[in-house]
C-alpha cells in the first residue's frame, strides 16, 4: 500500500520515492572507508543513541584505523548542501530539512573553566544584546542537546546547586536473575568494524559523491581510484549511474549483516538494532529510492540467518522523524522515513513472531510551545498512517520533553507499544507522581507491558547510565561507555543496552552477572589478532658469496637454512570471529587494542665518549686527522678574508694616487706660472702618501702569501712589478719638478 501524506495544508501531493535501477555496475569500487574517499562511516552507528542533533561522541577513528583517512576534495562546481551528519536517519543530509524547533533560539552560552563563554555565532552590531533573563530562558529551554558531546558539559553555579538539592534516586533491589530475556546493542560491532576486512552496515556517502558518480569514469574498464581514475565531469551525467553507486554501498552494508548475526550468536547475543544508515538517502525527497528489487535478495538472505538463529532485529529512526511537528515539510519527511524503515524490515521476510518483534522506535519530538497541541497533531497524523507502518511503530520516552506519564495515556489510546527507557526516565519524570530511580517505575509495569501484549509483540526496554562525573540534568544525558548493573526488567523482556562500547557493554554485564554465554569469550591479545589472514611477505633472498676454503677439504658443505612455514590460512567464514579461544573482549578504555600497535621511533641515546676521547655533534669520535682538517679549513677562511681586505685597500690606494695625479696635471693650467708652489708641494706629498700606502699594503699581502706558501715560487716576479710601478711614480715626480 503506497504511503500518502496527511493533508496539513493545501499543496501538491507528496512525491513517491523513485524506483531503483536494476543493473549494477560491473566495475566495483572498494567499500572500505579507509581506501575509498567516497565511502564514509555513518556517524550514528558509533553513537549510543540517536537522540541528539549536534556533534557526537564516538570512537576516534583516526586513532584506531591503521590507514590514513582520505578526505574528499571540495568541489565548488557541485551544489552547496546543508549537511547534518549526526542523524540516525538518511534525512540528516537533506538540503531543505527543517529543525524541530520552530524559532531559532540564540546560541547557548556555556561558561568555560577559567575563561569566558564563547557563543556559536555573533550577533550583528546594529542589533541590541538580548536581556540577561531572555538568555537564561533560552539556555534552560528544552532543546536537542547532545548527550554524547565531546568533553564535559559545563554548568553554572545555580544549575549545580539545584541538581545537588534534588532528592536522591530510589532504586529497586530486584535483579532479574536468572536472566530470561535477550540483551542487545545498537548498529555497530566494534570488534568486527576494525577487523580486516572491516564488517559493518553503516557505510554512507555525501550527496556530492552521488552527483559526481553520475559521470562515467575516465577509464571505464579500470576500477575507480581516488586520484588516478575519477569520474570525468566533461562527459554527460546519468542519474542511473549515480544510483548504481549508492546501491553498491547499500548491498555492501546488507551483505555484512549475516556475518554480524553469526558473530553475535557465537557469543550469546540475540538482539541487535539495524542502522538507519544502511541505505543512504533512501527517504530523501529528491535522491530517495525504493529498496526493492535491487536489495530484496540480500535482505532476504539476512532475514534467513536471523530466522535460523532466533535473532531479534529492530530500527530507530532519527530525531528529525516527528509526527507532531506543526510544519508540513517535517511531516512529509517523517512519512517517507517511516515508509523506508518499514520496507527495510518487511524485506527481511521474517517469520510471523520475529516480524512482529521487528519494531521501529520513535520519539514524539519537540513540544513546540504547547504539549496538548503537539499531542493533537500526533494523533491526527498517526491515524492517517498506512497499516504496515502502524504495525511496527512504538514510542519511547525521552530525556528532554516527554516523560512516561506524558506518553503512556497516548499509547493506551492509540494502541501503540511504549518503550521504557530507564536512563531517560531518571532525567524527565513527573515529580508529583513518581520519584527518580527504578523503584517507583515498577508500579507502571502492568500498564506498559499491556501496550505490547495487545499486539502480541515481545516487550523491549532500553537501559544506559550517565557518566560518573555528571551532576546536572544536561550532564547526566551523556551515556556512559558501559553499564554496571541490570535494571529490574520484568521476566521475558528484551533489553537494549545503549552504550558507546556496543557489544563490549553487553559482555561487561554478562561477565558481571554470569549471564548465559559469558564463558564463550576471552580477553583480546593487545594489538594482535589470530583470526585474520595477513599478507605473507616474501623472504628476501640472500646474496651469494664465494665459499671460504676450509681446513678440512673432506668436510661436508653447510646445509641451507630451511624456509619458514607459511602461516595457517583462516577459512573465510572464520575471519574476524575471534578464533578458537574467542578473544574478542577488550577492557574498558582499551579500544586501541583493536588495531595493530603503532610504530614508535625511540630517540637515540646520547653516546658517551671513551676515556681520553672527544665526540663531535653527530656522536663520532674526533680523530687527529679530523682536527687537522678543521684547522686547515679555519686558516684558509682567515687567509681568504685577509686577502679580500688587502686587495680592497690596494685598489683604494691606487685610485687615490690616480686622482691626485690627475689633479696635479690640471693645477698649472688653473693657477698659471709662478703661482701655487705651496699647493704643488702639498699635492706632491699627497701623491707620495698614496703611493706609499699602496706599496705597504701590497708588500704586506705578498709577505702573508709567502708565509702561507701560496706565493711560493713567484717572489721575483712580484718584486719586478713593484719596482716597475715605483719607476713610473719617480718619472711622474721628475716631470712635475721640470715644469716648475
């Protein structure tokens, strides 16, 4: 049955999602994000919960990956897109996606330790600053704050005082042991994600990559390459070709699901949430597509494995999927997204009970200033949903606006199962009816379980814990990487552990309470895995050297060294499965164990000189030959500097003599006969002084040359030059006296 949008206001009907291309490109690219820059990790798969829309906290991929992350170059020729990478829904990259909050609030200013708070944006100078009261209201207003933001969420003094003054939580002392339900985790298996090859189902991409891959490759017969064989934008684009690129991503995601399910089953896990990013942009208004027929077979194969192992699968659309929004565009987007999730679960072809248990968890979303009006819009839009979406839709209480007491009456009225989230309940609850903690919520179990039993669906609940240092409500929203205890879950209820460490958080509970399957896994060997086929490096061949003559000619030749035995080949279905010892557990905070150890170049230790020896800057022993070489170089440098100065002085002296001689020749013509005799004597003295200075400098330079050995063998020639120059000066003086 095609999904029709409820009529909120007049306008054209909601466009249907485009049918997919059947043909798959013959030239397949690598689906490893570390090798293909167009393939990205879905950010929501690393999160504990898809409840926020700002920067998320997840594993440090750069620290864990053993390859450098390839960043796609920005291309100004592609359309600009508003991207929100933190949504658990393909709607996160929609260019016209509207925020759940109707009015844009000023940025929340959080005081930093030892400094002033910085806002995300700066107001124009011509606008007056908002009053302090308005800023405080904006900061305390319910918003989609990130429970997993990097760093600590700072709080002012009033928030801390208010948080510390609240009554302590009252928890139930009941432990659901022996355990009868199923424990699960969300979206991603950390051990398999960082295996070789990686196994995960949240590969995604950018819309810009889809547009780029609509063009054919420069070399169509060769596989794509980040630099050597990229799409040629000078050739005509094809929408079908871009769709084939997306479908390759989708099929790679789906084909990894059976491996993840078999891995879970080996270690006693029977419950998993499928990533909404398995089919990138499937519910997008412009780039959306249907999953059938291109993914029908792959999803059916995954469903067969889930059926064989009795594994429960669910999904959790993101925070933008809301049925209570006053905006028609948000409602239309939510309807397409719910239709996409329902189609994905239906194509698994699960048996009746497992199919009913494959639910879609949804938050009611924002309040939009009026809870009653929002609930009325939700009722109206829910009643217009097609039946195959209603059959899978369940509501979850959140940690911002909607408590269990807000949602339970609506769920009972509309016949919608309610997912109890213990962590959210301890932050948002009706203080007039219930206390914080798990003790009082037990009284609501009969009503909550009844919402599931009416539809014959196995109940499920969510559990997580705040970080130990959290005090205020905003700080407590952040999920702890692992959990320390089990909540008082009713018998037969499945429990989803929403923690950043994923399957490791489930292992932690299994070890703590000796739950079924705890004996199947063991600690990893740090930075080492025995369940992978590593490439064998060829043994370098030794260079042949002539054999030395032996004293005993009759002795036998030496036997060649035996080549090392090749490593044992791990069967393909056992790669990444932990080996025979099940070494798949890594202790808290040791996620770096998942990757090989990084090579650390140790600085060289300072070399000490032997007794009576000296070392140079490079740590070499200074020898007498090195000292002589350095001394000769130093003397040569000084000699060159002295020679350069002497030559300059000679040139200056000769120039002075020439100037005086020229002036002397012109003097009689200016002064006439019989005049200027005293002046002529002064000029003659100046000429003599310049000549003397030139001779002294030249003689000194020649002496230096003779001492250093550079002038050896040429003293007579140099003396002849000096005598010739002296004769010229005497001749000039004699001619001057005759003129007088």
